[in-house]
C-alpha cells in the first residue's frame, strides 16, 4: 500500500512542489469556488458544492443562531438522549419537500445507507445492487442479513434476468440504484428500472446523494426529473453536497417506516446531528425552494464545462451532469495531470482504480452554481493546454480527421 502510494507520487511529480492527491490541505477556504492551497489561490472544481450554499449568508446566520440557542452538540443519539425540536422540524420540512410521509435523519449520508439497508432487508430477503454502487451501499449490504446480488451497471435487462431467477424464492427483493453516479456523472435509467420493478414486484431504493438539489424542476432528484417518484419506495440522500452541510436521510411512504428507527443501528447508536448543522441544512432547503434558479445556473455551468472539454477532445462520461470526469487509462499520467492542474490553480479530484468504474483513472471535476463563466473558461483552458502538453490531446493542426 505504502509503496503503491510512493510510486504514484513519483509519477505525479514533475517538479519539487508536487502535492499528494490524497492528502490535500487547504490553508483557507475563500468561498464555494476558491481556496488557498500551498500559498496559492486555487479554483475549486472538486467539491460537490453543487449550489454553492456553504457560504450562503442565510445558512450561516441560522447556524450561528442555533449554536447560541441550542449549543454546540447534542451529545448523544435521539433514541437514548432525545430529539431536539429542530430535528423534528427538519424531518417534517424534508418530508414536505419530497412529498413523502416520513423522513428519518442520519448523521451522515454514509450512515443513511449503512443504517437503512440492514433495517429494510432481513435474512430471507434479497438486495440487488447496481455494480457501481457507492461504498456506503456495499457496506450497508454487508451489514444486512439479506442475500446480495450485483447487477451490471445501469443494465435493466441484467437486473430483470436476476430477478426472474429469484422469482420463486420467498422474501422481498430490494433494488438499490443511485440518481447520479459519483465517478462518471452518469444517471440511472430510472424509467426502465421502474418497469422491471413493476413486473417483478420488487421494491426500489434510489440514493439521490448527487442528484438532490440538482435534478428535477424542484430539485427533488432523478426520480422527479424522470416522473418516477410514485414508484420509488425509499429515497436516500445526503446534506453534504447541494445543501452544504453534513447528514443524511431516508424518506418513504411505507406505513410503519417510523418503526425502523428502532431497527437501525446506525440511527440508534450514534450521536444525532448538531444544532448548527440542522439549522444550516433547514435554511439551505428553504433557499432551494425559494430559488429554483440555482438548479438552472448549475445545469448551465455543467453544460458549459462538459461541452468545452468534449470540444477539446477529452473522453468524458456519457451524460452532461455536474460531475464531469476526464477518463485516462494511465494512473501515473492521471497523477501528473492532476498535479499540473494544481500548479496552474485548478483543483479537481483524482480518482483511481479500484474505486473507479472499469478500473479507469479519472480526473473528476464537479461544477457549482457558484462558478462564473470566466472561471469555467479558465478551467477548460488549463485542462486543454495541459492535455496537449502531456499528450492526452492531439494538437488540432496534427489531426488527420477533425
Ligand atoms: N451515497 C452516495 C451515492 C455518495 O456518493 C456518497 C458520498 N459521496 C454518500 C452516499 C455518502 O454521503 P456523505 O459523504 O454525506 O456521508
């Protein structure tokens, strides 16, 4: 492990100020789109800060007021130590926003999956996971007593075959997919998956971690955008991305859903969200409801970056979304590219196998509604010139076919 990391750093260091991509330390965060790193101002293109709300004046004001009013922490779990009024208010508000009967808060998005999957699926049941699922989904499945089956990424036919194979087995089947996948920014084919769910009588959970506040006319996610909300039994989401805080949730219309609070260890045995976070997230949700134009700004910025990088000739993910990844097939090259970008003031994420689909090396960017067109042009310009310098792109004048 140690040696692999040293090799990676070596490969990435074209000069002495090379950074460790897995130990980035910002000195100052200047705003949702800018920070200081190694004494240099950098543009942030790797934050998941989709709506740029981390510095929203209203969210900060509410968070500060909550610290003053309710203190810095809850010092325990809601089951053992009690629920604050603000937890219950956020659950009600989120349920209203999503049009769901119940919402259960978790302390992180990771814990939402780790908590809800074992609570939903027991020993006789089956979890059908998209192969590219996030680690929290895999970990939640591991903690459950259910049998776990992976189906090919975004492949409803493969899912259907697997469900048909299980058709005679007793027990419930729960399909688990994501709205936007975090590595390549591609989306689940939700309408087709819903058709499979209906035909086979399975349940469906959609993790909208990267699509809440991003997709749909009201920002409710991919299910809203595809008109499939009525067929989604469980919505998982996180507050750490578009809502600029931390925390997670699961929402459902299931009649006894509330009972799961006593069946979910990740709900029961960890401290609840602190007052400042709840207040900031509640305000962020209100901002999202009041300013739908934020989603439109985000969509425009995503298209701007995607189209600029595609026109330059980079290999990208299949769809325009706020997660835009440059696919490279060489780990050392990806590390070198990542470091050169930092040297010219652009921060993106380096994502390497085995954590990536098809063992690709990715320069993963995420766009924010807070980016200006000039900042996006700057990122496209930097990526293009470094792409040419490192031989990832061909000089247009040297292309035979254009
Ligand atoms: N689900 C998915 C699909 C994710 O991508 C992530 C985080 N990247 C999580 C859950 C976990 O969310 P959090 O970081 O808020 O714990």
